[in-house]
């Protein structure tokens, strides 16, 4: 999409409201501000202004490495504890509140009559579908899930999940908005618990806990195995295209012909993982003896720097196509 198109889309959603400014909400605010949007934050926490500004400072090196403005972002930022004043006249709401269906339902019911008809109503929820969230709304056509991966100002993916009453136009508008922010929005064709990326993470985490439970590997050994193999592979190709290449000239057809039956059998074997206090303590203690010795802010900085390097390297490779 041309930069002029992006500018026009962002101008359409110039005035934004971020509801709930914890780690996810503050990260969204940083990204919105870096793209020149006006942001009002609605959050009842007593230290919210100090906390958000600290997170903006923390995000600044990442924004700079991404080629985005990173200084003086709070010039377009304000805090408004009153919900009615916070959402008055906004073009877009990005909600990041608790994963409580009743709380979200009441929130959207309150917001609906307060915002302009064109406003996009987006939820960062990783668990509560839009159909459920909009249950008390008279018109839920502009409500949908825009679920990011943490931190939203860095990780490209946004799972766009419309509800049963979401208008197709609103879904297209949400996709255009996220693309204008440099994100990679992917629309799910139906609502499902956990959406897609978290379901994949959950399956991998389950198997990871099982392997530690059985004493096959330690926590940090498993991390090394992943980052030295499938982590590298999946940064470039997903599971289907990876196995397609693994099948040889005939791709997935050959792959399934040779390995499909055994894979189908393995799918039916679900190992028993009891994530009880004993196993949790084993994992916690192993982590504490390894990467847990490093302060989390330092881990996050190294993570962000490495992920930025990967994104830049992938961009250079794709530019050659």
C-alpha cells in the first residue's frame, strides 16, 4: 500500500482512545502515537500516567529501530478517567481490559451511544469473541476483535476476528487500519476459542511441559532446541509450507503419502501432562537457574533487538523477489 494511502487511512482514524493501558494498551498507544495519531487513555489505575510514560520510554529504542518517530510522543497523549469524555468524538477505540465477558459487555453497551457511527470498536482480547462482547449492544456492526501479539508496537501479527453481527465493511476498515500501521492483519473466517496463534502456542507449551515433566530436557535446553530449529524455520515459512518443501518435488502430496498415516496416528496420542504445583516448581526452578538470572527488562531489550534484526533481514530478502 502506498504511503499516501496509509496516510489517508490513518487520517480517517486520527482520534483514538485506548481503554486499559497495561503492557498491551501502552504498547498500542506507543504505536498509535508513533504514527501521528491522537491518543486518549482511559484507565482507572492511580499511577497510570507515570506507568504509560515509562513504557513509552522503554519502547523508544524499538520504535527508532523500526524507523518510526520515538521522541516527544506524549505531546499527542492525554489521560481521561471519565469514559464518556474519553470516547467522545473518537474515530477508533482499542480496548485492553480484563478478560471478563460481563465487564466487556457493559463497557461496549456504555460506549455505543457515545461514539460516532463510523468509529471502529476494537478489542485486544485473546479469549472473548466479539459476538459475546457485543451481546448488550443494539448495533454491534462496528465491533470486532483486533488481537495483537505482545508487544504490539513490534510484533506484526494482528488477528482480526469479526463477530456474527460485524459488518464486512468494518472488518475491511480494521484490516486497512492495521496495515497502515505496518501490521500484518489476518482475518479469521470464524470465531474459535483462543483464536489461532495462541492455540498454536498452547499446543507447543503443552508438549514442552510434557518433555520437562518426563525429564527428557531441561527448560533452557528445550528453548535452545526450538530457537536452533523450528524457531528459525517458522520465522520464514509456516508449518504447511515447511512440510511442503520437506515433501520434495511433489510437496505436500508426497509428504502426506509417505508420512501422513504415521502423523495421523500420532495425532491420536495425547500425552498426559499434569501441570500441578510440583511440575510448575520444576519449571520455575530450572528457569531461575538459567535465563531467570537475567533481569526481565534486559531480556526484553535483547528480545526486541533480535526480533528487529530478523524483521529487517526478512524485509531485505523479500525486497529481492
